[in-house]
C-alpha cells in the first residue's frame, strides 16, 4: 500500500515540475524536471541525477530524457555545467537573483557533486540496459576525465571545488570562516569577493588554484566521486572497454587512499574537508563527515566510529534523521532561516539516500530502515519539500521539491 501511494506521489511531482520545449540558443529539444517551479525553474546537475533515479521507477524513458538533456550541452573540454538555463528568456527576473558564475548566457561555470554515473546505472538497469550505456557513456567518460584533469591539481586523486556552491551545500557552516564570511548575512558579499578574485584571472582553472583563495577537497564530493568512478568502471566493463575501466578504477583507488590518509581524524572519529594549498582541516561536524559510510571497503573501525556519531542523540540521531549539521555544533540551525540559506541543520532526503545505502553495505539494515521509514513519513506528512526540521519534521525551503522523490529508491 505504501509503495503504491509513494509511486503516485512521485508521478505527481514529476508531472508538475516537468519542463519541455525547444531552446533556440542551442537548437535542441529539452525534457527535464526542474527542482521547483516556484523557485528553481531550470535544470541543475545533481538535482537531475536524483530526478533520473526517481523517474526510473515510474518512467524509464523520461529518466533517459532527464540525463540526455543534462549532458546535451557538454562543453568541448568535457565539463558539464551545474545549471542549464534552457528557457532563460521566461525567467530573467529569477536569474538576476542568482549569485553564480557563467561560461555563457545559458550555462554556468560551476560544477556539482559528480553522481552522473550512478544515475546512469539506475536508469540503464530499469530501462534499455546496454543500449543506453553505449549511447551515454562516452559523454560520462569525458566528464570524469575533466574532473581528474582540471580539478585535481596536486594529483592525489581527490578533486577540489573552488566555491561553496560547487558542493551543492551552499551555506554549510563548515565553509563560513574559510570563505571569509563574517556572518551569515555577509555570505553573499563574501561569495562576490571571491568571484571578483577569479575574474582577475579570467576564471582560468590553473590560475584559480594558484590564487588559493577557496580550494576545498570536500569529503562528500569525493566520496561521491569515488563511488561514481567505480560505477563507471563497472559499466565500461559491461561494454568490453576494460582498459578504460581500469583507468577509472585506478583513480578511484588513489582517491580512496588519499581520503583515508588525509581526511580521517582518528581523535574525533570523523572525516574532515581539506582547505587550501596547506590542506588544513575544516573541523566542523557536518553530515559530510559521515559520508564515507557509503564506501563498502571502509574498514570496520572507521565504520563503527562513524555509526557512533550517527546514532548519538546529541549529534545526529533525531526524531527525523539525519540533520545536515551535528546538533551540538554552534552553527546548527534546524529551521528555515530568512533568505533561505541552506544545509545548516535541517534533514535532506538526498543525503538520507546516500547514508541509508552505506549503512546497508555495512550490514546495518536496522538503521537504514529507520532512516527510510522516517523519510517516507516526512513525505507523507508534508509532501516533497526541500528539507525538513529534524526534530518535528516541519518542512522548509521550496515546495514540491523534486529531488526528495528519491525516497522511492530507498
């Protein structure tokens, strides 16, 4: 009964947020699901990957369209923009409020967490299988080659972001001091100060890294990167491309080794991001510190300590887990704040999707089931929202938020 209800709810939000048309600026048709028609009418990279996963459960053909629209305007260097402004002319006023960097009028110059291969895998499994892989994997290979070539300047296997938005965790308190935001109110100004520095070097990636103004090897981003390199390698094996698969598997192994060696703090039992050329830890306890639970080869000792944090009622084990910041952190804010700064405390269902999967991989099906059931309960009570209060479940952010439909895959 619950599955039928949830499938119906997913169909509803995917129908209401569907965007179809023809973009004259690139002479392409598009068919994608926007995050929320009220606030976010365009196509975002990691949102679309979550949308494709959910769509695969109800309409594999639309799930394919979601991903092919996402990568349709891949740049010559392999990069895929984090926002495609397909129908920008209809929303100029909305665009004017975005603090983003652009490659051109319709495509941004920012990345987002690279979960493309995972999304491709779910869509292929529930749809046309090998045929879909043969069509889209060349694009994916070029994108992940870009990640390695452009975003790993020190060659340790870990990729770096150059502004907070690239993690998708925009206003996370772990970035505040490093960004130079004197307060949350100063965040946008701090972002613009950073962007101004990048403009002085024409946003050239090598020169941006030389500036060393904001360079973060983020634990969540790199956990997702490792997972996706492995998924991509397995997909390439299915196509008989063993040599290329080996290249990506080797990159994943290097990144995993560096994650353990550089980001793990044995004293706290948490993983921390690396900041700047000196790779200083951003020692703020947020949900990203737990993300390596996703990796099946994480050793039992580290798994046990991370689960200890997750299940601690003074940190993460609330009525509706998992809050995006540990509740005993100074920066924890469980409710929607003025201006909607995000990832400062509320529970996000896309993060739950990752953590529940990781828990199952380490045989903690009990905890994964609790996260699943309480996530579905949130949707049942409040619909698909951007995020939820971890104490009482009250919703915040955008209504009819599409990526929360990824609970169907829990």
